[in-house]
């Protein structure tokens, strides 16, 4: 999905972008071979940059701002340089300190901060959920760095999250204020605030969207420009995410409503038949299949009940079939396998009817 404001940080994402109540979703893991990760220890450090930023002493701005930047190291540097732009003279001609003072005292931004403080009075639940997701990440990717640091912030709706030093995670809380928060009133013409996107702007999606950043960083770009290449590439990400969040419902991992998940499950053969009949699998015409793999309210050519990104969902089923046929392949090896056709052929995929 495209960002509202691209920044030069590794794998930045506009949507991150929520606590998945794993302990309360006991039924969601039934039928899965979930490994025991209790012996994996990943200390999780949750840091609230937005609280420290908005608590700066504006009467002693230079000293308090300097301390904040020292305390937050690379995160603080990225935030001020790339997100807020306060160190860019073309954005902040009045200077870094004056720009930051104006940001934290501006009434609309202050109200946004107060709202985030009410919605997120503490991060205890998030810390627990991140801790469990990190355990699964280290189980499947033991050689990958993972600092365990999660820093929250607000950016006035500019970017929802990003990775930085040692796979630390930045989380923009202003993208998780709930489906009923009036995002569209903030900017009615902004397509990123469309209802089908803001439906996942809630706490339940923070961990999912954060772990998705890690998966995307590992997976890299698609290996080709055919629909099949995008399907398999995105299917890999969903397959891995499913294992990193084994207790989360598919609706969270897919960012679908439950009826949309049900529609895909009930229409797998029809989705496959449509792609084949329209000669889309090997098409390189991006405009013809974009909505089948990118965020969209629907999948053109399919019934109104069909959500967008149905080709990604189908790619997930193909990757599942492939991994069932090749149980000895690690996740690292799956990522390294870039030949979409080889995965398609090796899956012996047959849609459920």
C-alpha cells in the first residue's frame, strides 16, 4: 500500500501499522501445529516518544529537546529529520527548536495527542502481544536481528510506522484510534482515509501491521511483474504472518471483515476460475490486476461481496499447498525461492470447491 509521506527508512509503511488479544483468541489456533516458544526470551521495551515529546519544557526548549534527542538516539533523529522535517530548512525555515515548539503547542496537534493518550493510557496489552509475536519471529528466523524495542509516536497522520536500527519498530498511534474516529473529516479527499482502509485503524491491528513490516523487509520485492509473481510473493507474506501470529483471526491478518474472509473461503474455486478465464495469471498489465493485489474496496469482475486483494488470498492458499508438499523447507528457504512458477507447480494446487 502506498504511503501518505514516504521517508528514507527501511520498509516504511503508512498503515501499520495493534494489539492482538492472543490470550482471548484461544479458539483461533485450533487445528494448527503451533510450536512451543516459551523458552525463547525477547525482552520487550515499549517507549512512548509522544509523551516525552509533548512534555518538553517549552521555556527551556534547547536543553530539553537536546536531552530528548539523546535519549531516543536513531529514532529521534529519524523522527525529526524524516517525519516531522524540523531539521530541514525548506520545511522549517524558522529552525528546529521553533518548529518543534510550534508542533507540540498547535491546538489541533495537541488535541490529537490528548486523544491518543485517552485511547492508549498504557501499553501493557501491546507489550504482551508484541512479546509473543517476537518469540515466534525468533523461532522461525533465529539469525535475524530483533531488538525488542517498540517506540510509539504521533505524526499528524503522516506515517503509520517503520523499522529502524536492529529491527526496532516505530508505531504511529494516530493511525489506531478506532474505526469510529473521524479520519475522513480530517481530510475528506484523501483516499488513505477511505472506509475500507480505516476499518483496520484500531488496536487489534497494531501488532499485525508491525510484524508485517518485518516480513516485508525479509521478503523483498516481487520477483517479476506478472500477476502470478505478485500472488506468490504476497502469499508468502501471509503464510509467514500466519505463523508469527498463530492465534490471531484471519480477518486481522488479511485486514478483512469476517464476512469477507468467509466469502473467500466459500468461493476459492470461483476466484481461481475467474483468473484463469480472464487470462490474468500470466498477465503483466498492472492496471488489469492492480486491485487484485493492492488495497482496494473490491475485486473488479467479481461479485460485490468480494473484497480487494483476492489474488493475494489465493496466493496464500497456493503457498500453503506448496509448504504441505515440502515440509522440510524453512521459512528462510521459502523466501529465497523466487521462481513463482516453481512454487505454483510444486504446490500441485487445486482450488477447493
